[in-house]
C-alpha cells in the first residue's frame, strides 16, 4: 500500500471514463477515501464497491483535500472545474489530469489561486493499460511544494516528473501526443507497405522488435493493428484533439511542424469520414486500409487558422457555407468541397477555425485546378467574410487517395 501524504486523505475524483475508472480503483487500493462524480451519473455506479458515488458536484468536492479531474477536453474541464471552485474549500488542491491546452489550466489556476485553492496540471501517458497497472508517466506543472504534497497520490498511479510552472505539464503532454500520433502513423504505414509487398504484417512486426524501429507503439499498437483490435484504449477523437492543440501551441510559438499537420489531416479524416471517433488511435492502420481500397480520385485537406472576432462565429460559418464553399468549388474546379468546424474550437482564440476538404477526379486534375487563376466569385466571397476574422493562416495538411 502506498503511504498516504499527511494532509491528503480525502480525494474527489471527477470523470470516470476509460482512464478515470482505473485511477479511482488505484487510489482506493492505496488507502485514500475517494468520492466520485461523473457528468453521466450511471457511468460512476460500477465504482460503488471502492468509492462513494455522489450525484452532485458540490457534494463531491466540498470536503476533499484534493480534487482530481480527468475530463474529455478543455471546454468540459473549464465548465466542470469552473463550477466546482465555488464549493472547494480553501487549502485544498485541484489536479487536472486530463489532456487540455495549456492556457485552459493557466486560467483555472488563476481562478483557484484567487480562492485560496492550490492547482496542478498533471496529464498522463500510458493509456488504460498504464492506468490499471499504476505505471503511468505523469507530467506535473505547478508549484513544486504542491507537487511534493501530492507525491503519495501520484505514486499510487505511476511515475511523476515535475516539469515547471502550471501549463508545463500540458505542454509536455502535447509533445508526448505528437510523438505518439506520428509514431502510430509510421508503424501503420510501415506494416501496410510490407503487407502490400507480400509480407505478413504480424511476422514483420515480430522481426522489427529489438531493432532501431522498435518502440512501445510497435509493441502495443502494432499488435492491435495486426490483430484488428481497435476497441478504444486511447480514442482517435482524443488523439485528434491533442494534435490540434499541439498545432495551436506551435502556431503561438511560430513553429512549423509538417509531420504534425500531416497526421492531423489523417486523424481528422478517420474521425469525420470513417466512423473512427471512438476507435483506438491504432485505427490509423484501419484508415489506411479503407483509403487503399478507394480509387478514382484524390482529396486535398487544409486547415485555416486565425481569430474569428467575438460575436461573429455564427455569422462567419453561415457565410462560409453560403458563399465560400460554392466559390471554392468553382475556383478550384472541384468535384466537391466540404468544410467543418474543428472538433475543439476556442471562440476568439488564435486557433484552427475551419477544416476544408476538396475532392478531385485525379492528381492531374488537382494540379491543373491549383495552377488556374483565382476566380471573381472567390474574391467577392472573401470580401463578405474578411471583416469577421483576423490573423489568417492556411496550411495544406493532407493529399491522398479519395476516401469518399
């Protein structure tokens, strides 16, 4: 049993999904008194054998020494912890173990500090397997003395490393997620290449173990790929969310990350167009197979970054649908043009605000269209939406076989 930190005995755990549930069991087994709350209440009920399950957020947090959140994304984390702050006692510590953009946790830390509440960001890596085994890598951001105060809690869950001030944990997690996403892509493409050349992918994976291509991704996700097991350990929608957050952070620091943009386009297509949101992120391999079976066209995907002016979001997207999509289709001689809002959009922030996909009958047709002069219709459409945004950037993130 992990020895309890003196003044942290009662823990409120918010979010009992794929990662949260095994973490609750680890903390209970270590001797902590755990109270759990989940936005969808029935999903917390299976933990009643090891924790106190409550129906309301105030009831969950009011007596806690530490409040741990493991929620889906930035908007959910801001909403839940923002509401919880009014009911958390001064002197307690909030720990965000979910994966969000660094600014979300910096903002929440300021709110907590004003109420006399400590705050740490402590996202994790290791997936459900690591959560169940207590072998997670934990990236801690915040005051070092607070991190030490929670050392016993972290020890029950894995190995914690203090990364720096609040937000440093999330920045480390985004670096981790970029490495994971691009490595999953590399493993999947390598196995697909070997398979197309007549090799057995399972045998290729086994042969690569121990060489320079070996990795935890090849071991675990490569095994999933060759077995066709895509039940979620890490959801593809979550992987996409993290890569988009990483691209936003890169843009803030004026970094160009071409591999990140390419893999973002791949996961975006998997999630949006191939029912992949709730599949494991190793389903990149499945996505490759689906696209390989498609013929007769190519798709060009791009993201648009910038800042939609406050209060202009709905008008902007209406104008894009009514004016820009027809203009793009005419200007680029495309078979079809589709646009999406990003899965995680921050109103008023300098982030990804639009995803564009354009279909062509062939690579030759695409090259000819992109070389053609701009049409008047597109110029007129741009005049309509230009007053609604600023700081515009456009990045092509994927060109490949048409999956539609």
